[in-house]
C-alpha cells in the first residue's frame, strides 16, 4: 500500500486537512504496524497484562509540556485505530495549530489496556513530527519571501513522516527521493567531467527515455553559475533550478556574508529557480531570505530536530501537578 492509498474506517485520508506527500511505494500502514511490533516484541505489553484489567475503560488526555506546533494528529488516529478500532479519539486542536505549555489538546476514550499499548508509539511519532513542524514554522516565517525546504537528511524509514511534518509546519518539500527529481550534485559533476558535461548527459538521458522531470544542478562558484547559464543559453535544456551551494559565508561574529549569494541570484536573473544551501540556521535564514533566492534548504529541519514534549495521561490532575513542580507544564 502506498501513501496515496491509506484507508482507515475512522479517518478519511482524502479529508485530511494537511495530507502527507506522495510516494509511489511507501507503506504508511506498514510503518505503523512495524512500530507497534517493535514495542510489543513476542510477548506484548507484560506490564499492562499484569496491572490493568482487560475490560477497564478510561479517558486519557494529550498534554503539551512546552509551546510549539502540533503535528501527527492524523497519524495518531491511524495508530489508535490499528491497535483498537473501538477507541474514540477527540481533538481540540488540529495538525499545524500552536499549542501552549500545559494545554490539553486531545483525548482518547476506551479500553485502558489498548490506550497504554498505543501510547508510546503515538507519542514517539507525534513528538518528532511536532518538533520538526515547530522548527519549520520558525524557519519558514524567518525565510520569507523565500520558501524553506527540508532535504533527504531524514530518519531512515521515516522520510514521508518527516516531510509530512515539514508541510504541517508551513514549509515546502524538496524531492522525496532519488526517483522524482534529477539533482546533479558535486559527485555527479566530478564524475561527468564538469557542469556542462553533466547537464548534457542529463538532457540526453531524459530525451532518450521520454521523461519529464524537474532538474536541479549544484553550483559552488560564480564561474560554475556562469557556465550553467551559458550552456542553457546555447541548448534546449530541462534545467529548472540552480542550487547555490555554500555561497553564504559565516563570519567570526556569528553573522553571515551573503554578497556572493546575491551576486549569483543577480546572474541568474529569474531565468531559473534558485536555491540557497549551506550555513542555514534559525539565526541566518532571515538574512539569506532577503537575497532574492527562491528557496532555502536546510537539513537541520529533520536531521537534528528536538522533539516537542508531549504526554498522554489518564490522571491529568496529578500529571499537571507534577509538571508544575518540574517546570514542564
């Protein structure tokens, strides 16, 4: 089953407010099953089996322990449904909404045993996705008028979910993988014998195989930018975007010099989309966004994200009391 084929009796994939990105082979339901099986092992939840009467029903509330953008709500419903279709889930927020520290933003009602079995898997996904969405929101707002993109620096087997969280946070997706965009990077250029040779090879390959794909080429110097533009002026090409890599120069005082980046953008002069890459942080992205680039890509959105602290509690009164004592609610 691919991401475009997700079905669920309690949630319509087509009706999701923010849909996951498309992938031709990704099995979202399979990832959920794998995560649950990883937790259950060959015995199941032995603590639940020992302590919780099987037919006991309870309400458990989602509690935000810090401010941020919540993400993974639609996925959480899919997980609860996989564990026990009779569980009833209600949300007071939706994917992409801001939650304040201490707020209860959703609840699940049903058999306590199954709620506790699902709890950790639901929170593992939601905390990571919410952390990505929170950072993305901050970066996207700072980058404007440029658009913020993630990269392929995602957790293995969680790429669709990581990229879904970026969309929820207000960013845009870069290519999903190696299959949906031609991206000519430094190693391709070195192996092909230069930028022009690499572009020629791509154009010939696409024509020969009757493929229509977006094409991006990485440039590291102004001379390479000029070489790309010269090639494009002489030849019909499928090129759509020029990456301006590491043209943001860090300064000793923590600031960045974007003069080279701005010069490159001026050379391109709107003939192609442009993408700034390298030395992108929450502190530098605003300045980079003022350079005139179309996109800014940052691996930090997914490769080193801090999870947003979220919990699921049956006894919320005690949870809030403990949270206040520790400064986490």
